[in-house]
C-alpha cells in the first residue's frame, strides 16, 4: 500500500488512487460514447438525405406514369 505520509498516523491512499483510476476510465468511456453518438447522428443524417432523394425519384416516377404516354406499366406494355 502506498503511503503518502506517516507521522504517528498512517494515511492509506490506495482508495484514492483506485478512485482516480476509475474516474480516468469513466472519462475515456464518456469520450468513446460521445464519438459513437456523433457517428450515429452522421449516419442518421445520411439516411435522411437518401430518403429525401428516394422520395423525389418516387414522386417523379408516379407523376410520369400518370401523364399521357408516360412510363406506366400499361403504357410500356400496351393498354389492354
């Protein structure tokens, strides 16, 4: 056990050292959690952008399919 001081009274600093180590580990874990949260937010934003792009394409396809001579299945394969 490391001793900080001994003058008729023994002071054991082992618990303080262990507490410091635990706090350092928690701080590192907090940093990793923050990095993970930032990455997750970036991925969510990328997915939202992709969803918006897909929505635009889907709306264009639907609009084109309703116009005369559009690209609907019936127009492409002959109306029956």
